[in-house]
């Protein structure tokens, strides 16, 4: 009933390869199918992680024990952190939309190493399995938080080994994805696609890939040292054996701060695709957008110390890290200004992905500004380890990356599935989700300023009101999430057929049918101008 | 997907990929070099004395072995380029043999220390103070991780040798052999740093 408009080219969903059924997915080296493998794994884990978050918020509805005790709460926030950080937001946009869209946007047939791409997914699954194993074997679930801080991580009775090794495998998977994208971008751009004719989403993937490649090994070796510490009692980070726990923090954040930019850069890239498409205008300051992506990736390496302002660093180091933290805000601000300027005098086409992009800018600004508050030394001493930090982090990573993820999901849904989603329900879902998000996280800023510490299942009576509001927000947010996801799945079955270019997009992926043919481009495209070339 | 039967080969891409992977390996060890420097700075005297207990001759022999093995694998690439399959395989065999000798030396070295009750967690080592605990902790961890890389390299080279036997690596398609050589050189290079750090700087 489809795919006979002159061409006999089957699309990637209908294509019959060597294998059948589930095997045609898990043995496929097609970047589009691997992207969807990631999408389903990540979405499932996201729902699990969000459900754990929902339970934790329910625990905090009143002081004292509501549904779980301290031990269970510790185990839950650890699992929530490991799943959401290592298995959801870090691979989120690059592994799903990067895999699917990068070759399409640069006019390539696939990524440079398709088999390696599939291997990355298997490593990802293996890493997730290790984390699952850590929950169901041993005497006690891991309870260190996702940061595995020394010396607790090798003293706790929690079942740390599988969890730490799982995080190592997830990191390895991330390195290989980054490596693949770097080579793909260097070697496989379509003829005529010079560096400055490349769309901004691939550009952010490029910057991200360098971080994945150059920062992840540091956390890899650090996690291996924790493993060795637990197994052989070596003493790297054990003060009783001469080791230094603060050194662990340095090594850990040397990766884990750049990791925040692994999460946010591709999100910014997706927003930079959505905005020009729906504004019908070339993006304002294309070159500045490119430069700011690279600058964020570069400066992002040198700010890790701001996670350790209260860990007894030297005064000079504190000033330098604080200064650099303020500097890294500049390229992010450049991006926000450019998005807003793109909208100036534009004929805006109001559709769900555009609403997501606007919501992204709103929450990302709040997240960014609150970051500057805790980036300043004096304020951080007061706010460190309070709910303020939790709120800031969720505004950036859930509000930033999460919103961009759903924006990208709606933007590319017609391309990926060949169907249109139901716009009314998508907008209702977004509205409920947005209200829930603000209700959930906004009170945490006030709770943090008032002094409520993070990572406790219990709190003082004075914090009760804020927590009730926040918990109710979590219910609204979860309802919104359910509407969004249900709508996308229902649309997959019932949606009307999508045209090749439903939004009037100008990048290469919109020039081919939806869903794309197996080989992506029937003829290799030849690029003669830059992206977003609207009149 | 197996639809694309027409050969798409990009040797430069493969080599770029390998080089990028080598960057990650360097950073993996880089983290350990940072840890080493910090603890050497804090425990200068203990590191100085502990390093004198390692056998410089064994370390030197192992260094020479690895350097020669790097040369043989490089020569193996040249041999296959000149279409000399037999010589190329012979040289790879040499490389594997030298790698095994290296591991053998390492085994006896470690065995010697362990016999003297010097290993992480041993009460004898603990009684010698924090500097020694850290020195030997780093020694076992770093040389152990390096030995693991040697083993991975040997398996990789063995796999490549099989491909040469099956004529999958030939005089105009040898990028996999080159990549295995690059990996082996990196393993060699890391040893070139480990050797002075543990054996020579006393």
C-alpha cells in the first residue's frame, strides 16, 4: 500500500533482510534500526527511572516514614541516579536521534562503522543488565548515590561491584558511539557538504563525541580503581591506607562534569533544528552556534572543581574554578540569544515541536541561572548538598535534555515512523507535563535555600508545605508523561500517513520519503548551500 | 543490512577510528598517571626506596622485548604489502612469541614479590607504611592493566594472523593488520612510560 511512487525501494521498516522478527532488529546494523533499539531501551528505562522518582517523591509527602525507610530510600535514589544518568540522559539524544538522523542529515548511507554501532548497543544492554543484577543479588542494594564517592563505595555492604562495572560498560558504549560519530562526520559527509554547510545537530554531536571520547576513559579507570579497591583493598582512595578520597572526587568529576555537556549539547542541537524549521528562517548566527558548541565542549573540561567547593580545595583553585564556571555560561547564553533572535520577525508555524522548544528555553534559562548561583563560592557553601542543587540539576538535565528529547521525538516522529502524531493530545500532554514539571521542581529551590538537605528520606516539619506541593507536582508530571507516551504509541497505529516533509524542513532528512528507504538516499545528494536556507 | 553488497571500503576511516580509540586508551592510563604523580609527590621517600626493590634488569629485558616485537609487527605490515604472506605470518608469530615471553617475565616478577608477601592487602606490606602500600598498589594495578592489554593485543594479532591465512588480508587490503600494529605500538608506548616510573626513577 506504500512505497511504489515510481521507485521500488523498500523503507527500512518493511525491508526483509537476512533475519526475521526480533532478529531483524537485534542483528541489524542499519543505523535507523539501531536508533530505534536505543529508543525502546532508553524509553523503558526512563519510565522505570521516573517511576522510582515518583515513589521517592511520595515518600517525601510528609516527614518521617511514609512508604519506605532510610535504607530503601538510599537504594532508590542510587538506582534512580544510575539509570537516569548513565542509561538515559547520556545516551539519550546521541544514541537515539544521533544514530537515526546524523547519517540522514549529512547525506550518508550509514555511520562509519555499522557493526561497532551494534556492538555499542550490546554493551549498553550488558551495562544495564549489570545494574539490574546489582539490585537482585547480594545482601543489600547499592546505596552510594550515582557518584560512588570514596571511601563509602568500598565500605558499604551494598552490592557495588555489578553496579560500578555496569556504569563502566555504559561508559564504554558511549565512547564507541562517540568514536563512530567522529569518523562518520569526518569521512562521510555528502559531496559539497563543507564543515560550515553542516546542520547544527550534527555539529553538536561532533562536539559531544569529542567529550565522550576524551572524558569517559577517565571515569572508566576511576570506576576500575573502585572495583580493585573493593576486591583487593589496594588503598587508592582509602585514607587508612594513605589514599585520598578527594582525589577520587577530582577524577570522578573530571569526567562527570563534561558528561553534563554530553547530555545538554545534543539537546541544544535538536532545538537548533526545530527553531529554524518552525520559524521559517535561517538560524541567527550560524557560525556562533557552531563555535559556541565547540567552546562549551572545550571549557566544560575545566570546571569540574565546582562540584567540590566544600571539599577543602585551595583558595586559588576555588577562584579559578568559579571563574571558569561563569565563563562556560557565555556560550550557552549565546545559543539562547540566537534562538530568540531567530524568532524575530519570523512567520512562526505553531506546532508541538515548537512548543517543546519554547518550553525548553524557559526551563533551561531557570536551570542555567540557578547554576550561576551555585557556581559562586559564597552561595555554594550555603546551598551545597541541599534541594537547591537537586532543583538546578533537574531543570538542566530533565528540563533541558528531557524537554529537547520529547521535542525531537515529536519533530522527527513523522520521519521515523511515517505517521503523524495526534497534535491535540500531544499539546495537552505537553501542557500537563510542563505544569507538573514546574510544580515539582520550583519548590525545591525554596526548600534548598531554607536549608533542606538532599538525599534524606525524612525532613523537619518546617519543610512540609514545599514538599507537599512538590509531591503533587510529581503526580501531574507523571500524568503528562503518560499522555505524551500513550499518544505517540497510539499514533503509531492510528496516525495518518506522513508526507516526506510535514514541517517544511530544509535539512536533508526531509528530502527523502518517510519512513526513509533502507539505503537512505537513492542518489547521493550534492550540497550546494548551507542549511536552513529559507527565503 | 546485507543489501549493500557493493564494496564500501574506507581505509582512512578505519585508521582514524583506531587512532581515536588509542586516544581513549592513553586517557585511561592518563588517569592512573595522575594518581601516580599525586602519591609520588606526597610519599617521595617511600616511593624512592620501594622502587629500588624492583629488578632493573628484568624491566630492561622486558622493554627490549616489547621494542623488538613492535619492530616485527611493523615489518609484518611491510611484508604483506610486498605480497609475502609467509614472511608476514612468520613475523606475526615472532610478535606473539615475544609478547608471551614478556608475560612470562611479568609472571615470575609478580611471583617473586608475592612470595615475599608483598601484595595488596598483605599484613607485611601494610606494616611497611602507607607509601609502600600505595607504590605496590599502583605497581600491581598499572602493570596488571598493561598485561591485560598485552593479552588483548595477542588475541587481536592471533585473529589477524587467521585472516592472513584465509587470504582476507592481502597486499591491497591490509588496514586491519595495520590497526593491530597501531594497537601493539600503543601497548609498547605505555610500557615505555611505566618502565621509568616504576623501575628507573628511584
